[in-house]
C-alpha cells in the first residue's frame, strides 16, 4: 500500500482531487492511501509518504519540500490534470514516479 501525500496552500483545495484519485485508484486496483495537507506540514508528513505531490498553485515550494524530504520523490501535479480533476492521470503520474 502506497502513501500519497498531496500538498497545497491550506490542504483544502486538493480535497476534490483526492477523491478523484481515490476513485481512479480503486478502478485500477491500485492500493494506496491518499490525503491532502498544507505544504507547511511537508517535513512531518514526508517520513511516512511514498511520494509528495504539490498542487500547481504551490509549485514554487518544490525545492523547499525536496530539501525537507530529501529521500522522497516530490513532484508537481500536471496543471491540466489538476484543472480537469483527472484523477486517473495523476495516479498514472504516481505509478510512473514510483515504478509501480
């Protein structure tokens, strides 16, 4: 089971994306836990995460998050996928990043 952490400004704007990703993962049979949190919690959540995904609105925080979680993959969610709430595309991004 993979632990996917989405980070945004306050941890709320990615809530709908989390649901779309959960639905897509279930259809694919991909076992993962997905949750959204404020980017300020990256360091404390990074230890248990398999991957950290940043919402496009906080993409400028990528280097800082990577510095706080140096042994974890940190990626920005594709802007188009985020805007379209394309959970399947974001799950595909997660799977590719993790080699699943």
